[in-house]
């Protein structure tokens, strides 16, 4: 007796729109959510995480992520997790919340830079937050502006 496995996306979301280098201060990085190809139970990325990164020449992605593992109240909202991961990425901070991933395991849903987050695929973000039981952390819109200092 065999059981049918769910159909996984066989295409990579790495495309011409994927940023391909580590951003400097205020530079642009991609914002990602996991695809069905990611094993959320055994991978480094926890449910509800904010994930940012860029593409590598070999077609993989380098990502930094924040899942608020220690329940910091300032990191409850998804966009705050994304911003924290982005800040680590930009300054190349030492962290265990970094990975080189197969591009098939992540979907590019938008971009982040020093001014804010632009979400191009809000339906994918909503699906990610729904399976993470974290819809209360969702942003109010598709354009999140950061307060500039």
C-alpha cells in the first residue's frame, strides 16, 4: 500500500528579480517565505520567521532569518522579524540564524531596503503566516515604511 505524496514545486524561484549580492547599508535584499519543498520540522527555519537574503552564483540562496525564538515583544510582528534579519545581513553579524538554501525551498515575495519592505506576493505571505498560526503578526499592507533616523 502506498500513499501519495503532495506535489512539490519543481521549479526554482531564483530569477532575474532575485538580488544577487549582499546588500550594503540601505541596499536591497529579497524577502522570502518557505515553499512546500521545505521540511519545517527539521530545518533551520521555524514557523512564522522573517526571511531575507540574496542569490549566489551557483543558484542557491544565502538567507538570514528571525523567528523570535526568545519571545521578545518587540519582535512579535512579522515585519519586525524581517527587519531584524535584514539588519544582521547588512552588517554581516555573526549568527546561527543564517543558511545557504536550495532556491526551490524558498519563494521570493518581495524586497527590503533601508527605507522599508515591499511585498509583491501578499497571498504567499498570508499562507506562510496561516500555516505558522501567526496571522496576528501580518503587516497591515504591502508597503511597510521604516522610520528614518
